C-alpha cells in the first residue's frame, strides 16, 4: 500500500513538559517556534489547557498571551492545538468555561481519553462542540496496547464517538506495540471504519519502534503523525520530528537547517541531563504491562539506576505504611535530638565546624550516599552515634565498599536500609541494621517514619540546602518538601540548623536557646 500523504503534529512542548513540569524559558520556546515555522511541521501542540490547581507551569495552563505570541511567530500556515486531559473535565459547563476564551487563538483541541471513559466523553462533547465551530475537536484514544486486537471493544468505541469528533488518534500509551500490531489495527479500521474519521497516531518509543510504527500507520491510512524534536516526551519519549522529516523527500526539501539545528543542539544538552529515549528499563516496563510514567517516576523522582528501577517496578510498594525490623537497636535516640545530614556540598565547607560544635551524644544519620561521601572527604573522627541511610540505588553510589574496617574507622554504628536492596554480605559485617520493607523511599521520609515508630518527636536537619538549579534538583526538592510536610502533620517536629530553602523552622546552632 502506498504512503498516505500526512501532516506532522509536533507536540514537543506539550509532551516534553513531563520533564520540566511545563516550565520553559522564553528563549527556549522562541527557538522552538522559529524551528517549527521554518520546517514542514503542520500542527504545533503547544501544551495543555487546564483549570486544575497544581504546580505545573504556564504550558499546562495556556493563556492568551502565550497563544498570541505563538500565532505571531508561526504565521497563518501553521495550526495551533492544545490538549485537554479529559480526567479533569467534570461536566459540559466546565469544558465550555475552559474553551470560551481560546476561540480565535487555537485551531484545535485534543482530548486524552481512556476507553472506559468514552461514553462520558461522547455525551459531553455532543453538548459542547456545536458551540465552538472555529475549533476542531479531536480524540486521542489512550492505552492502545490493551484494545487494538479486540474488535468488540473497537466497535463499542467507534459507535460511541460516531459524528462527534473530527479526528481520532491512536495512542500507544505504554510504548508496547510493534509494526505488526499497528498493521492489524489499521486493517480492522480500514475494513469497518475507513471513512468515519481522519486518523492520526501517537506512539511512544519505549522499544525504539515509535518511528517505525508511525510509518506503518501512515502507509495504512493515518494522516496525522505525532512527533517531538529529539523524541522529547513522557518516559521514553516519542517518534522524532527531525527523523520523520529527513526520510520524507518532500518534507526534507522544506527544512531550513540553520534554525532547526540551533534548537536541536539545545535539546541535546537537555536530553543528556534528563535522559529520555528508548532503553531497556522503558522497554521492560512496556512489554510487561507497566506504565512508562511509573518507570519515569522511578528514574527521575526516585533517582534509581536502571537495573534498580527494573527490580522495583515488578514489586508492589507498601505505600504509606512502612514496617521496620531491629529498630530496638537504637534506643539511645530518645536521649538526644537526632540530626539528619543532607547531601549538600556546603557540608564540605561548614561540616567540620558544625559537627565539632554539637554534643557528642547527638546521634547522626547520613541521608544517603552524597552525605556520607562528603563525610568521608572531610575525614572527621567524631564519636557521635552514626547511622547511614541507604534507599534504592544509594549503596551503588558510595565511594567505598562498606566493610568492618570502614565501620570501625568511621565509628559507624549501623545502617537503616531497605530489605529489597540490601546486599547479603552486609548482614555478616554489621548486625546493627534496621531493615524496612519500603521500596526506594525518600531517605528523609524513611527515617522520619522510623523516628515516629520509636516515639521520637524531634528531628534536626543539617545541610539540606534545597538546591533547585536543574530539573532533577527541583524534583528532589519537591519530593523532600512533601516528605517534610507529611511528617510534620504526623507530629514530628522538624527544624534545620543550617540555611535551607525548605519551608521548615530554623534553629541557630550557635545560640543557646
């Protein structure tokens, strides 16, 4: 079958926003829009429109000023779309309210809808779309791998949406499908629903097949192909805009390389930091029926290495309830306020003075590898009770391998560690190991839960500076702040004795108050 003429829908900002919380600099967006204006991209999906009260940035809540600026740069030949997460829509009136000030600023809106919600979607759209003739209504059908080979389910979906939307895009949410799977789907569509809608596709790149799947879908009738520059998108990302353009003779002739190359160079730097793209962990998640968002959270938010993330994703987390073994080993906690040392670099310049100031009876807990590595670099010989907290991949990040000599040299009393990640050899080295059944828990949350279970009601923080320079830093910051807030609600009093950007009480260690 010959290729169907197609249009490229680039959704770099919208899908890539999962890595930046939809915060992008003006310079970044300007370069992006100029690159799109000088390329054969037909549709630019600039972000989400939402009334959700969240911490997401402006490209999750597209306002008039952003859309007006985009129209000026893109010109009249490029269309602007926005996405709506249908889970946020409670009624027809809420959708009308969301769209009413977007008339004349967006050309189309797409709705991300799970098959189980298709009847609700159909009902709401029937009431809303007639009121917005200037805006095309498009459906993104999610979780394709769960229903692409189920004719009855396909029939139910298409019966529900008949004459309700302009386009339907098939979304491989898990990134699990192969070109053969896409061929089977399109064969079914062409047999029974060929002229019902204009079709599109949105494929994730978990297994490195997003571009191949897009080509097969196009050969069999899909006219709108979703892509992103360098594949930037949730989890493993998407088919690459620049690659799709490069393999198409007509598209390739329309590329103005200077503008595009500048933007791609910028994205390459971002990709090296945030690490989207196909990989074994994302492929493992896809082929085993796990959401790529779960894998993304483990790698990004939990800071796990790939092998550990694979181990975690096939295990059930214990949720908020965490149990501990051997917690009676640290009864001395009740005698003095424990100090939790963070991994900030300020420890290297200020740690010696601080640790020499505090009482040698104050128990010290090192919050992971960075904190302990900094302590090793200082080569301090303090006799305070000391414990090292190891969650997730942290043991792999230590500068040294733990052994009896290290325990003795550092006066290290023991460990707080997660059972699933604890190497067996450590049991024979030191029996003072408090073991939790958590899985890749935030170290501050883990130790806070331990203290609460021991009826310890105060905890001091040190060298939790709260760095927010990079996206990954912000992820760690938000996770830690959330942990602090939850523990405070559970009646654990938390103060910091060093400067910190976290919202927490400050206690000056140099004052006797």
